[in-house]
């Protein structure tokens, strides 16, 4: 018997896919484009696709609001990528360049970067400003990621 499905937005074509929770570790493929539904690297978000990922994902979405000129953002980027790779079945990881996507950044009152946010079913669950070492980032996620 398979577990109840959750909805996941394909990283490649943005199609919504229903995947049984107990099959997340089996590298599920998109029903439309046949590419992997789960991303092992952060997805580049933008004003045009941000709401789709936030509202239509059954997995929690961890967002890194950043900018290319920001030193701490650049230092944190490899940590965010590592953790995204390690936790691809537990959360969707998305990066949003605040300079290129000012509408979305402004809509969430991003005042300092990097700012990390966790969303689940379209609602903000947690927010933290500032870069973290990997162990502290993982601890923050463990404390704040909703169960799926």
C-alpha cells in the first residue's frame, strides 16, 4: 500500500505532479517532461514562478533571498547548495535574486540579505536574516521544517 500523495512542482517544466510520500526517495519523474521532479540543487526563482513553487508544493520550500553583490550571500551559497542536495526529499530549495526580482522581494519585506524563509502550503513558517554555517543552517531547518 502506498502512502498518500503530495503535490510537487517540477523543477524543469513547472507541472504539478502527485507523488506518494513513500516514493520520494525513488527519484520520481515528471509526468509531462520526464525529468526528475525533485531538484538536488537550488531552483532559481523569479517574479514569474515564485508563487507557483510556494503555493503548489506539498514539500516545504526553503528560500534564499540574495543578491550578487552581497558578500555573505556569496559565502552562504555553497552551503545552501550542499544542504539542498542532501535534503531534496524533505524540502524544495529555491534562490531568489532580490535585485532581479524586486516585486517578490518587496512583497515579503526583504530588508536585509541573505534572508532565509520557509514556506509550506503558501504560508510563511519561519524567517531568518543572515548567513549561517552549515551545522547551524541544518539545525534551523530541523527546528522549523514542517513534517510532510
